[in-house]
C-alpha cells in the first residue's frame, strides 16, 4: 500500500496510503497527548508504528506467519507501542 512501482503512486494507492498515515497519526497523537504538539515526534512515532504494522502484514502475506496470528500480533504491537509511549510521557 505504501510502495509504488513508479515515481508517482496511482490515485487509489496514494489515497489508501494517505488514509493509513492519517489514521496512524491520529492514534499516535491520542496516545502521546500533549507531546503531540511536537510534530517531529508525532511523525517519527507514526512511522515506527506504521512500519511495525506493515512488517507484520508483509510476514503474513508472504506466508511466514499464519494468517490466524495476524490480529493478535497487530494487537500486541499496538499494546507495546502504547505502553512505551505512555511510559515516556510526563
């Protein structure tokens, strides 16, 4: 969804990628609260969470991880991310 085979992604692919990052940015901003005013921090944490979820998805799609494990792995990744983000919040 976030990779393009040419210099510019097609409309639907670009829109899907934009929705993904918008959703992830919202989740990250909600989790880090007042720290979300730091746009660079929010962007960096959004990339970390998005890359983690994309990595899990790639493992499932490639058959290296059974499909039935996908939801649990994504839930675990988000839980670990939230716990880590909250532990560093003032």
